C-alpha cells in the first residue's frame, strides 16, 4: 500500500517536472523572437562608418530591382511580339465568322489553337515573375534599418534642429548652419519627420514639416510604387493629414488632387473639400514653434564669450623620452585644470587605430544611475565604439606610454582605450566622467573612481561635434591628432562638478575619438589624496 502511494507521489513529481519543463520551453520560445530581434538591432544611424554599409546595400537593392524590371520587360516583349500575330488571325475570323469556320483548314486551326495554345498562355501568365529578385530582397531584409533605427534617425535630425537653432526650411533645402550642401529632403522624408513629431505631440513643429511635404508633393512625383498615379497620391496624403487633423495642410493638396484628376465636377469630393475648408477655418492658427536655449546649446553654437589662450609650452617632463620629443601642451583652463596636447597622434597612427576599430564598432552604452547598471543603451549617448586593449600591439603599447608621459599617471587598473565613431547627429549628453558610486568610492575598491580623462580627437569635424563644459562656459573643437586632458576629481577624491561636459551633436562630418579614463587608486603616489580644497 505504502509502496503504491510512494510510486504515485514520484509519478506526480515527474509529471510536474515535465509540465514545468514544457512551460519553461514555451516561455523561452515566446521570448526567443524578442531576443533575436534585439540581437539584430544594428543602430545604423549611430556611426558614420556603420552607415557606409547602407549605401552599398541600397545600390545592390536598386540593381536587383532593375534586374526585376528586365525580367518584366522580357515577358512584356514576348507579348508585344505575339499578340499582334494572334490578333491578325482573330481579325480574319471575326470579319466573316461563318465563312471562316466553313473552311476545314481554318476550323482545324481554330480548334487546335483553343485546345492547345491557350493552356500554354495560361501557364505563361501564371509563371512566377522575378521570384529570385523577391528572394534577394527577403535575404537582405534583416540588414534594413528597423523601426528603432528610424526613430533614432528622426530624433537625431530633430536634435540638430533644436541644438543648432536651425529652421525646417533650411534643413529641407540642405542649408546647414549657413552652408549650402548638395543635399535635400523629399516629401517622404519630411512626412516621416512630421509623423515622428506628431507622435510625440509636438504638433506645431510637425505642421511645419508637413507643410514642406505638401509643397514637395505638388511639385514632384514620388519614387514609390504608386508614385505614377499623381492624383491618387495627393488624395492619399490629403486624407492622411485630415486623419491627423492637420486640415490647413490637407486643403491645398485636396485642391491640387481635384485639378490634377480633372474631378472638379465630382460632387462627393467637392463636398468633402467644403467640410475640410470649414474645419481648416476653425483650426487654430499655426504658431512658430517655441524654442528654448540651454547653456549646453549655447556652447554648441559657439555663443560663449571667447576664451583667451592661456599658456602654450613644450612639455619636457617627467619622462626622459619627453626630453627628446617634448609634447606641445596648451593650458586651456586653470580651474578646473584642462590642457590640450597638439599633434600627439600622427595621421598614420590614427589611420591604424581606425582600421583596427572599424569592423568591430558596437553601440556605446552608459551607466544607468537608476538601475545602477553599466552597459545600458540610451539616446543620451549615440555613437559606436570598440574597447581596444593597451597591450594589443606595438601601436597601442606606444600610445599607452605616451599617455603616461602626458599625464604622469600609471595606467594599470584603468579600463582599455575606447575608440569611437559618431553618426547622424551623434552626441553625448551632459555627464561627468566620474561615477561617484559607493562600490568605486569604497576604500576596498582596487580602482577607485575615474581621476582623469584623456580625450583624443582622431578626426576634424566639418560642423558641430565640439566638446562642451557648460558650467565653466568652455567649448573645444575636435582637431585631428589633438588630445584634451582634465582631472575629474578634486585633490580630496570627490567629484569636481565643474568638469560636467558633453559632446555636441555632429552636424556634418564623421567624428572619431579615443578616450582613456584613468582610475584613481593606482595614482596613490602620482597624485596623492589631499584633505584640502574642492576648488
Ligand atoms: O566626444 C566627445 O567630445 C566627448 C565629450 C565628452 C566624449 C566624452 N565625453 C566621453 O566619451 O566621455
Ligand atoms: Zn565624458
């Protein structure tokens, strides 16, 4: 009896384990696509180097579409050649039907044609067209930008508008900060921006973008499958604007659609138009969107009072090597201490660093003070980077020695070098390079907080991308080969808030940098902790 109940208990336990396993697998299967999707996210817009791949992808897709057109054309050409021959025979029969079929030759041929040939025509018509080209698009679908990419791209363009005080009109025409570029946005581009802003309830600004869409639609044909049907496109967009209650934008489009389609006598459309006119009249007037300026934005726009250069000198100490090859050092700010080293990396060294990093760039992350987690992808830092070990090769070892010469600090215990490339509007919002977290401040932490930063510029930037310190109203331009150095901590080990800084959005160009954050504890003798001032 007892044995039976034990067996039953074991069986029940086995069944429960089995059900739990099934449930676990079920959950894993449900979550799997989400995880797979996350792994696929490529953050295309966050690095110029990464976006080059997209240019190649677009060219390949267009080539594929062109070969699809060739296949269509081949089929069309067969039809164009054969249909007149068929028509010729049919016309002959149609002209004297009875007489035609009275002739046994004609009758035979007609019956044979209808019995045999039309099955072939049916097969010809059913033959799948361009399936290899469709398969090609399917194969490359995973490489296309995702909805998150699109959202980030809209956010990026809006950031440029915002930080640099640009106008929608100028952006659309390729006039960036007073410089005219051979680039412009089309109706679908401006529509995407409007939709993005509308989604985030920035309606007045969305209207400005939509007004550009409307203007462009009335002037140009769209490069989309239904682009040829002008009035259909106009009507479609007018309806979309009506749905979003942008009546004043919809009205001229509706008018244009009526004229284009020659539908001025279409009573349904005319009455719809009258209703929209009424709604447009009642709609609040378009106001220019309100613009705010922050200290950070003023810095990015070069609106701080011009700084006077303090001191330039050759740095011969502390290492014997510097006596032979001194560094060109410029003191930029005394409190907090910020210096620049000019031509500290050669173009050859920079080229090698970029080649090393280029294929390995991954989206950069930030420390999330809410969750206490490192490694969070956030819109506050949009770039791609690669951690490069200082012991990687002779070049990195040489650079590590140079950093020690520049700073007088030991690099053991500090994180690797990080090479970074910024993309469309790539920026790093205001932050400090020290963390001030309990784990780092604790006396038992082997590294301590980040005592100092060395920021190398690996490229010039055509427009934007400056490094800005709003609390001390200082801004520094990227210059290929230059490095900035500053202390993040006061002598007593607490964070120096004046060093709060950010990277302005890149307006035009590909910004490359490399950073070495230096940790505190190994510098016990190089920069001993003092109880004194936090000034
Ligand atoms: O790219 C920069 O200019 C920049 C500015 C501020 C980079 C960082 N901080 C950083 O990576 O910490
Ligand atoms: Zn920083």
